[in-house]
C-alpha cells in the first residue's frame, strides 16, 4: 500500500483515506499510518471507521500522525443502533469519539446514511449532537451499493427532505461559499454560528463530473468509482516490482472515469461487490 501510494504521489495524488470494511480490524494499522505519513507529498490523511475499536487505538493512531477521522454513525438510539448494526456497541462508539476529541483529533466528521422509514427520527438528534461537540454531521443518501439487490429508490431520504427538517428546527441554513468542487459533500452552516452540516447527495444531486477519486481495494484492485463494474489488478504489478506498470494503470483507470453512474435510470447496473468489499 505504501509503494502504491508513492507511485500515486508521483502522479499528483495528495490526499489519502484509509477505509474498509473496518480498517481498525487490521493488525497494527498505526504502523501503516506511520508509513503513509512519512511519504513526501502527502498533504492529508483521513480514516473512515465505525469507531467500535477506536478508543483502544486512538492514542497509537494519533502518535503515528493521523488527525482526521470520518466516523460512520447512523443513530444515537441504542436500540436502533443494535437493529442496524446487529451489535450493541453504541456506548463504545461514543466513548471512542470522546477519547479521540480529548487527544486532539480534528476535524472529526460523522457520516450518517439516511434511509426513509428507518432514520427520520435520527436526523435532529444527530444534528444536535454535532453542534454540541463541534463535529460536522454529514448525511449520506441511501445508495444502491448492495450486491443483494435490496435497494429501492423510494427508501432514499434526500438532501432536500433532510434540509426541511433542519430548517424547521434551527432556522435557515446557508451554503458554505467557495467549497472544493471536487469534494463529494455539499456543506451548509448554521446562521447562529454553531458549526456546519454536510450532505453527500449521490442519488438526488450526483457530482460525478467533478469526482477526482480512485480506490484501491484490500485485494489490490483499482476502481475509478464506487459503482464501477470493472476493476484493474495492480497487486500483480506491485509484486513484480513494476512501478512503471502501476503508474500506467493509475493513468488508464482515471481515463476510464465515466460521465455518471446513472442511479435510478434503466441503464444503471449495480456493482457486483458489496460496500464492505469496495471501501467507501
């Protein structure tokens, strides 16, 4: 992974995100983080986690140079958390967030998937939690990243519907000016100055034309989109010591980026891999 990153940096990559599955389940993750932070040219490293194991590893990760965390948390209701995740681990997640903040991690963002009929009641509690702790909550529209084919567009709780709830509770929100047009999230700020709220509206407001991301899966496949149905194998190139071949694969993969994923259209084809095997 560090070799791949060094090759990618030579092509202009400046930001990394370690994701999963659950990256904290990887043995000695802090050692990988340390290797990556030492690569000259990397300006930003973030970790996406469910935070169940964060409390125990936060100190080592901070010492390795990690500062930015994206934490997946859909609800603050213990029973609903257990129903969604099939684990009664909400107290450990909240403890992990507290430990991370006490160590100085920041910015910390919470990613919450919004599903109609499931999480409407969680919108306002999550927003209040973020405002009280100086954490940006980002609501993610429910996307068809399920190889089982259970996704239904009627289950999508859209950005505009969530904004209606937030405005009724907090008043008008303002779009944050001069946002990075390549970033997936659209950010708003509360007019009382108590922080920001974000949205990843992949279904209702796709941002495909601005996307500049590529993904390396845990088994060495390169993907130009979460929804890609094709992959490029770079593990064999890495094992052969062919850094030039890896660089060529990265360039070709980026050139294959498509105009859009066509979610909701008759042309849309769901990816054959589930989300946990792709990396969010």
